[in-house]
C-alpha cells in the first residue's frame, strides 16, 4: 500500500498548498511517484487554476515531474467557503467520505499527499458530517500540521494538536507555512514556543517560495528528512533566536 500523508493546517491561508508542493517536489526529486489529492476545491470555477495547478506549476521544472506527479480532485465548488457550505450554497452534492477513502486507497503512486481545506475540522458534508480528521482516521494516516508564524499561532496550534490527540490521530510535526524574510519579535519567540506544544518543528517554508525559480532547492532545504529534505530544527531555532538570549 502507498504511504499516505494528510496535510492540514490551523486555518486558511497558512501555506498548505506550498507545503504540499514542497513534499511532492522532494518525492519526485527522490525518483518516486507521488499522487497529490485535493478532495474538495472551493473558490474556483470551471477550468480555473486550482491548488493542484499551483502544485503542478511549482514542481514542473523537476526532472521526471511529468511522469511522476499525478493530481486528483474529487469535488469543485465556486463559492469560496468550506466544502460543505459551498456544496449547499451552490446546490451541488457534497463529497461522500466512503467514496473519497476508496478513491485514495485505489491510488498506486509510491507516496500520496492529501491536502485538506482550511483547518482540521472544516466540514466536507453536513449530513453526515465529516472532516479531514475523519479522513485521516479512515486512511490511518498521519496529519502534518501547517501553522502560521505570527501572533495567534500558539493558541491555534495548541487547539489543533489537542483536536488531533482527542481523535487518536498522530502528527509527524509542524511546518511553518510562510516564514518571513524579516521575522518580527513575535515570530522569533514563536519558533521556541511552538516547540513546547508537544510536536516537533519539521519545516519552515520561506514566505516567497511560491515565486521562486529555485523551488526544488527550497523544498529540499525547508523540510525535515522525514519529508525528504535537510531541514534541521536546532539550526533553524538557533539562527532565528540567538539574539533573544543576549
């Protein structure tokens, strides 16, 4: 069976798609195939570019990407809302958990990355209710948590980790989805405080990574070896917090 990783976050716009693309880039760079799944895409119409299009664009320059990257989207809704709400408002049928599980389990790539919508508990259907946490449980997959860097992230991260724990789900760690070029005092102290919440820091993606022509290099250096990269938590922490100890 393929290895499956769920990418979720503490909320919307924290950098899940870029992190997903970075993981895919590392898998492709290692000579393996990867399926990237976006169960429910909202806020786009027709053939408009989606999150999967971003993944394809960012990884396109990597040798072998055309053959090793497979993209899967199971539902698309125009309203820029949670999938369940977007389905209800648009009059479209919501996604069915069992169908999504079966589709993902039928994939044969070496590695499967599933990117959720919004945060961990965003609904994909109103009746019956299910979330990306339920999908992770059904797939017996770990949930990588993408977090923000600034004020508010400690509470949002702690609450999401608690939600994971109460559902019996595990995480390989936290990835800061958008690390600024010039971090503020809050962001520097958050590097330390995030690590006190019970999950390791396994990556930090530069805020402008999606606009870089060196995405494969960024992906490799910004993610932990568990995610195919060379990111070192201790080195990153020391680099950005050494001045705080003076």
